[in-house]
């Protein structure tokens, strides 16, 4: 219970879900950045590469819009990340065979190799980072999905600024 002089409805910041989520997110982001440094990738770049690979595996046309929807990122952010990854030689954007307005996105061989190695590093990092939760890990997934679903639709994510 909060004190009568408190600005907040909670006694301590450690009792506030939003504050705790912010702290955990910052910690996780800082550490995932370290895990990806050796691949010269940001986490956002890794997500774009992984999304392009996943869409390609599903035989879904890999376009900037499909990728932005899949990764739940803004179209303009996707465009910026794609340009950076293309400049690094990790993917190529070519004319789409059915839609002249779209570009087809494909990983290069070095992009695929980098993604595989980075994915192993990310998997290992997540395994270690979340190991403290033990068997509670699985029970955390559904509430996080519910928060995403209730507060964020793919159509909103991909609106241009």
C-alpha cells in the first residue's frame, strides 16, 4: 500500500510492474547487444534477418511490408534496417516478380551464415539469461503474448511516420 504522501499508488518501485519490466528490458537489451557485437549486428538487424529467413522458409514472398508485419516494426524502420543490412552484404533487394512496387528480399550466403551463427549466440544468451526463471519460463510466454495482442496490432506497427 502506498503512503499518503506518495505520488504513486505503490509503496516501492519494486512493486510496480511497469518499472520492473522496464528494468528487465534494459538489462536484456544491454546483454543481447553484447551477444551480437561479434557479428556486427544490432538486435533490430538480427530480428530483420531472422524474419526474412522465417518468411522465406514459409514460402511467403519476402517484401519490406511482409517483413515489417512479421517483425512488428514500422515500415520506415524496416526500410532503414534493410538498407543497412544490404550495405553489409547480408541481404539483397531485387525487383519483385509479381509486384513492380515491391522489392524481393533474400539473404546472401554470408547473410545466412551470419544469421545462423548469431541465432546460436542469441539462443545461448536467452537460455542463460532466462535460466533464473526455471520452469516459470513457459508460464511467462502467454501473458507477454496477451500484452502484445491487446496493445499492438500489426497494422498499427507498420504505419509510416
